[in-house]
C-alpha cells in the first residue's frame, strides 16, 4: 500500500502507527536546558548557570502547591539559545504555543514560578 505521508517517507520504511498517550502533564511541560559544555568551549551553556539546582527547586515548590503532576519540569539538552548568562527554559502550555525565556536561575526564580503557576491555572 502506498505510504500516505506527505513528507516523502519512502514506502520501504515501516510506518506503523505510534501509541499516543495523555499524561497528566501534557498541557504543561517545562523544558529546562541543562547543557554543560566544557570550559573554553566556543559556545556558552546553561548548565553552568544553575539549571540543575533550579529544576530541583521548581519541583519542590510545585509539589508543595500540589501542582507537580499537572506540571512537569524536565531537563533538556541544548535548546539552541545558548545565552552568555542565565538559563534557557521553554514552557509548553495549553494553547499549544510555547514560550521561551532566558533568566537568572537565582534572582528570577520567584517570577518564573509565578509565571508557571499562572499558566497552569489559566
Ligand atoms: S546551552 Fe542552553 S540553550 Fe544552548
């Protein structure tokens, strides 16, 4: 049977359907870049600016508010922003549109948490 994929996948490739699931966090997933390049690398990386510690803090704060599960914060590799300072985070909300931020993991974490809560409840 001809492959109906409009992207031109070869008929030789097995295209059996994938199993779709609906986890509790699917409308609120936060991708937090934790990429750590070696010192002296040509591009900066978020992992040197507190990404892992921030993830733990966000998880604890969201658990305390009963939102962990509806929201999931996961570390990701490079999101191709690579700021000189700060951490890159991308939030996928209910609308399907994502918002991406670069922020200071220490000084702006409270504002970030508020934004996540607003989007989760909004
Ligand atoms: S290293 Fe974080 S976005 Fe590239």
